[in-house]
């Protein structure tokens, strides 16, 4: 059993009927979080920049997975789902998913380890913008 099947079996990914309203709600959250991250960066609040950037990516990723008929119950399984549903079919570059994973770690470090700086904040916001643009093209 691969990681995707394991996530489904453990109900960390749940098969659902795709809803355009749910997809749009996630995209709106992604756009909102990215705008808030930009504001935080301008205010030199690097911790919140990293956190908000990751959540922008998270909501955009949720929208992509929803489009394929799955709802996530785990940040880790969301990344697994992107690899299975998009990278394997060559509609999303593996680097995009690797960047989400990196930003997930940056968010974790900023939130729980209180480890963050301007460089990590700028990296996170750059990757978030790129990922959201790619997600919008796919949706």
C-alpha cells in the first residue's frame, strides 16, 4: 500500500463530491493569507509572514485536492495527495510540492520553535505566490 492509499485508509483523505463553492472558499482563503503575509513582511514581522505564507499554500493545495474529489484531514496527507493526484500526472511540478513541504517546516519552526528570520520569511512568501499562481492555472 502506498502513502496515498494509507492516508485514504486512515481517513486522513476522504473521498467527496467536488464542490465549486468549497474550492472557491479555499482559494479566497489562500489569496487572503498571501495578502496578509505581504503586509506582515512590510511590517518586518517575519514570524507571521512565514506562517501566513504557508497557510496560503495550504488553502491553495486544499482547493486542488478538492477538485480531484478529496478532502484532507492531515497536512502531511495533503502533500501526499498533491504528489499522487498532480505530480504523477505531470500537471504540477514536483518542485512546487517540495516548496510547500519546506514552507510547512518553516511555519512549524516559526510557530513552535520560534525560529524565523527575514530570509525564511521572504522564501516562504515567494513560494506561496508562485504556488497560488500555479494552483489558479490548474483550477
